C-alpha cells in the first residue's frame, strides 16, 4: 500500500533534478536584408546596381554578398550582434557615414540601406583665377571636359594651395572646398567660388601661390578631403597675391 507514494516521490525528485540541469543558451539569429543605391558621378541612380560586394564582419566572423540589378543583398541566419558593413566596387566609394550594423535577430530581418557614389571621371582644366585678398575668396574659372551629363545638383571640388609648383592632394600648404552648381555649367568657363577658411593659407611664404583642384565624389563629408574619393587632378596654375 505504500508503493504508490514512494513512486511519486521518486518521480518528483527526478523532475526536480532535471530542472536543475544547465542548458546551453539558444543564440538568437536572423536574416539581414539591405539595398545599396549606386549613384553615378552626376548623382543619378544607376539603372543596373548589380555587382557591389557587400562584406559583413564582426572581428571573428565574415560573410560576403553581391547586390542584384536592383541593388539588393541578403545574409541568412546571422547571429545577433554588432557588425561592420563594407561596400566595394571599382571606381566607386561608399557614402561617408557610420557602417556599424546593430543586428537583433529574430523572425523579422534587419533592414538596412547604403549609398555608393561614382568617383568623378571628367577632366578639370583651370583657365584663370581671381583672388580677392580683402575677404580671402578665390574665383577659379575652369573648363570641365568629358562630362557624362549635367550634375543633378552640384559638383564638389577640393582646391590645394602651395608655394611650389609640385602642389597636389598629398603635397600642399592649405586646402579649401568649393562648389559648382548645375545651373552654372553652360559648356564654357565655369566658376568655382572658394572661401579661404584654412588658417594654414597664411603660411604660404611667397607672393606667388600655386593651385590645383580635384573633383570629389558626392556623398562624402564636406569638411575634409579623402584621397580615395578624389577624381583626376587639374593642371597647376600660379597667381600673385596683391
């Protein structure tokens, strides 16, 4: 008559023991789905946005995907965590932004969108320059050759100044940025208006100053030049500060 209670006690102890066993935590995973918008040098979307290599890394894990003609890419069953995204395609550079991805995992994919911009291919020829020493503004007159069309909005240029004729984007004394807006391009000489805000301009030792300019891919920061985002260098000209 006492066997039934004893059996129930044994079963209860087994259940308690089973509940005390340690189980490995289940890591939450899920898909990452995104799109890369590919812009040409004039800031228009490309019709075919295939071929962008998308890399996903976290220091110990790495995976790659390729965009389809619509710019879409997909990573499947990725463990939750923080990842770094990188975009690569010859002749293009990614937008200037934070590419850290916070992936939560779960049934709904983590959705992301990025931008890739064509590095300018056109030629810039400086014709002349007018320098206003009173308010330190340069008016650089250039001819743009080999344009694939007019820019949707504008072109950004970086202007490098030196006191020697071998001035370039990696050998200069001072630098400043300037814009050419689309309505100002008429196929003839176009003006880049550059306000000299770089204090290093005062370090130019001689009255004769040498200048060259580079177009920069759009989608970048406006307060510094990034060598990998610059197009072809212009010719070098000199001018005298009066």
